[in-house]
């Protein structure tokens, strides 16, 4: 039976040799891109289009037509390819449609060459767009899936390719237009079925000596990621974007890509699944240069899968609700249905169809959630300390690391459809922006239930937990923490830092202490900036602490004058680039006395909360995710034990 997908929904692919059929009603250009694990297209030779119709594992039509057949062999695509994206674009020209809203909705189906179609998708909801990402085939846990995308672009094929990371996308779009222009005056029918030899000539091309296709160059490359020569030499997969804050509009948390001179090792072998069952989850089932990076990429893959699976479910339910409303309206508007219950059968049929559609959507969601839950159960115990919860056994065998990890866990994220399925919230290191732990009672329903003193205490406890983790994941001597506690109200929360001896100086109190610490850190930022710009890093004062610096600010704005506020904004803007980071603990309403002066500071920091709150959004479909702050188990001294080891390592390093 064919699965009719809605936008965002995915479905497993039981076959690797596929025919993708497109029916559009009007001539369209069909193209396909090959992307790495992050979905990025590394070069023009990763794009199959009418002027370049065959790539290893993929073949597209040579001209614009109303019907297309794309031949795909997923076993023949390079190992570095994790996504095959099918694009449709309207050719430009006089007298031809320039937007999909003026033509029939394109229909796409996927199935084996000699069998029934597995899935189908009608690309609806388009208006001014002249190019659309119809489908994507993507590799997940050693198996392939298909997802209905339906993302349109008013800027045409060039904008679509640019969004996938292709450089010089406009040139490729121009080449495609030039290739299809001569045949646009002819009307073509549905392409005939291809023979096995023709259908899989792309697979033979992949095995041809001297034609490696778009796979990455395995040779060493410059550390900066630049390449030489004519062919592409893509580096490692791009880091996914961390969640965006929903207040004031979404914010892009773009992080630098992790560079390495060596190609990533293949992911661990996945045990073969029984027929008809999903693959067995394996920790580290993603590409990367190390197990840490494979786990990082796997967590983000789970995050994306959960976001898109939930989006597909919500879209399907919305469609079912809309259809039910329309059918009930039609039944009520028919005068014959008002006589002696004559319209009851139509209403019952509408409700039955609604239940069927929502039931199928829930069944698909439950299948995806069950697979993600099974994957989470094997991934969570395998996470290293930087990624692990405070209750993880890895902390009992903790040792101060010798290298800085890729990322840091700031808490967990979950959706209301499955609150117990929690995805680690990982952010790249070093931090690109500071943190704001919001201690305001108006932040969430959970915060409203707490009194002000209790909430402020929880906020400071959360800040100390974050600071302790940062100290724990950095090598000895490479991370320093400063504390501003003007009123001395955070003594209880700061006790673990004080008892362990990880603080070089006691928390600064009063306006004078605030000014002294801010002046010291501001001077450090100025000195390092001048040294970097002048290429004279060796000219820094010998007593300058070159470690990463974290400034914890409690009870802001108490103890801050106008000069101190200006210095704080300067550190927030300029500090992260030279290793100075802020961790603010404050209520935004308390800081509102400064008016718009502090708005840039608020926007420049990543807002987190000491209690669950749904203020974060994913970068794919912008769901509102519930954030759960990191919690130290009740009665556990794991945080104090870890800090003692950090302090001992710091003392040994200084000898």
C-alpha cells in the first residue's frame, strides 16, 4: 500500500534502487543534489541537472518536461553522501509560468523500478515560489528514509541551491536554464520505462576507475579548511545550529565547522535488522573524526528527527481537522441534510475519515518516537562527561581532560507529544555567546508558582552547575571563573565553588568590587585584541591569564553604575572572540530601569531558565521546546567531588 505523505513526514525505504516519478502538469526542471551529513552541497559536481544528468547513483532528465523519471541507486552514491534532495524548478522565459501557484500542484512518487510505489507526495501550499525542494532521501542509522519537504523558494533554483550551501549557485542555475531552453517549445510525454542497463548506468559510473564522483578528497588538506586544485575537497560535516530563542524573533546560532586534515572514519557497523523491523540503534551511529563527534552528530540527528516527525504529525492533524470542518460545513449547507437526519450519514462519514487520518498520523508518530526512544536509551549511557547528565555514571570515573571537548550540555529539550523523550541540548565550545539565567517569576508557569527568593536561589544554583561543568570539561589551567555578588546573597549557591578552591579570588562584593573585576576583564579584552590585530601575541604581559574567562554576575543590576553597565555590554559584545564570557543571573524586569540600554545585552545572550520553560525553538521547523535545566541529583555530592578534582589538577598545573 502506498503511503501518502504530508509535508515534513518521513517513511522508511525498503529498497535502495528507486524510480522517482514527477508529474507537474507544466514543464519543470528536475534536479537532485548530493549532500553531506549536514545537508550541505559541497560543489557544482554534487548537483545532477539537465546539463549534468548523471552522477554516481543518480540520473535525472535532460530537459524540462511535465513528467520526469529520476533513477536512483542508493548503494552507488559515495559513502560521504547522506542526503539526496530532489528539486523542481520552473524554467524562466516569456509566456511560461513563473510561480508554482499558477500551475497544478506537483505530484511525486517513489518506488522500486519493477514494483508498486512506496510513497507519494503532492506538493501543495505553493504560491510565489518558482523552485521547491520536493523530497529528500536521507541516511539514518545505516538505513535510508524518504521525507516530504515541500520547501519553496521565490528566488528560484539559485536561491534553492544557495540554501543548501552551494557556492556560485547562480552560475549553476544559469547553466541549467541554458540547457533546457532549446527543448521548451516541444511537448514530451511520460518517459518510457528504462532498462536495467540504462537505469543503473550511474552505478557503473561510480565504479569506473578514475571517476570518484563527488566524494571528499582523502588526502590531507590545510587546517583552515581551504583547498587547492580544481576538484572539491569538502571538510567535515557542518555543525548543526543550536536552538534559537523565540522571544524577539528567532536568532541564528551559527557555529564554525569543525576542521580536520583527516577524513572521518566510517560509522560503526549497525547490526542487521530483522525483516520488517527498524534497525537496531547503536551509539555513535554518525560520521565524525572521533567517537565524541559521532555522538554529537547523532544527538543532533535525533533532535532533527524528533522535530520533523512531530511537525509531520501536527500537520496531518491540522489537515484532518480542516477537512472535517469543510465536510461538516458542506453537510450543513445542503438543505436536504436538514430533513429528519438525512445528513447524519455524511457527518458520520466525515468523522470516521477524520479518525482514520488522525489515527494514521499518530501511528506514524508513535513508530518514529519508539525508534528515537530506543536510540536515546543506547546513546545516553555512552555520552562523555561534557554531554552527560549529572546523574550519569561517567562522573564517578571523572578525570580532568587533556583536551577541550566539542560541545557542552546545557540541559534537555522535549516536546509535549512525548515529554519523557528528552534530547540533550548541546552547544559548541568555546562559547560563542554568553548565558542569561532568567530569575524572573514571569518567565514561565513553573516560575510563577515559586516565591521570589526561592526562584533566585534556583537561578544561582543553575549558574553554578553550568560553571562547574565548564571547569570540569576544560584542561587544568585553561578555564578561570570570576564571580560578582554585590550584595553577598549567593553564598549558599556558591559554596561548592568556594569549598573546592577552584576560584582564584573570592566573589567580588559591593560597587567597588564590581568595578575592579570589570576593569580587569575589560583591560584583558583590550590587550588581547590589540595583540591579535597586531600579530604580536608574544608581547602580552607575562602575568596575563590566557585561559578562557567566565564572569558570573549575580543580582544584576544591583551594584552597577552606568560605567559598569557599559563595561558589561562591552564584554558581552567583544569578550567571546578573545575568550571572555558572561553568565548573567538576573530578572529582565529588574534590569528594565536602564531602558533600551540593556536590550542589546539581553539579545546577545542565550536565555535559559532555572525551571522548565518553553522559550527555545529548533532551527528546522521552529517548534517551541520545553527546556529542562541541568539538575544535580538530590542528596548527591557529585558536583563537589568533580570540583575537588578540578582544583587539585589546577594546583598541580601551577607547580
